[in-house]
């Protein structure tokens, strides 16, 4: 069964691009959210296997959301993305419990897939 994915980004065009990339690699992007609040509602409803989360959101940060998801009663693989890819972002993402950080400028279906493969 393909992993279910929640896409969290306030940019609808990015969500569409991510949905197409994930579908190509066999994932099921079942829900989307544009804010941390919406994301938490979707997580409670669908219990996703994967959350693709933008770091910059209107009502909080993807880092905060990643910390919350790390404490979920089931395992959620979080991949953080951002158009602002300063040197500390990768370390911050790891500290927040994210599986990976991918700058949006480097995002590809193959990179997403390799970041989501089981250990």
C-alpha cells in the first residue's frame, strides 16, 4: 500500500507541483493544508504516513509542526522544504524531528522518493 501524504504549504502552486511529483513516485497525497492549524486538523483526521511541510507558514513554522508530529502516537515521516535554505536549516530540521530538509530549488520527485525510503 502506498504511503499517505499530507502536503502543507501556503502556496497552492507548490502544493500542486508536490502532489504531481509524489503521485508519480507512487505516494498518495490525500490531503493539503495551507497553515499549521489546518495541518493539525488534517493530521487528526487522516493520520498520514508522511508530511511534506514548508518551513514558512502564515500561523507558525514547519519546524514547530515537525516537533508536534514527532510526538504523534504513530510514526510520521516529516520532510521540511523551504525557499530560504540558509546553512542552519538542515540542522534545525533534524533537531525538530524531521527526516530531511530539501530546499525548494533542489526539489525533485527522485529526491523526495529517496528521502522517504525506509531505513
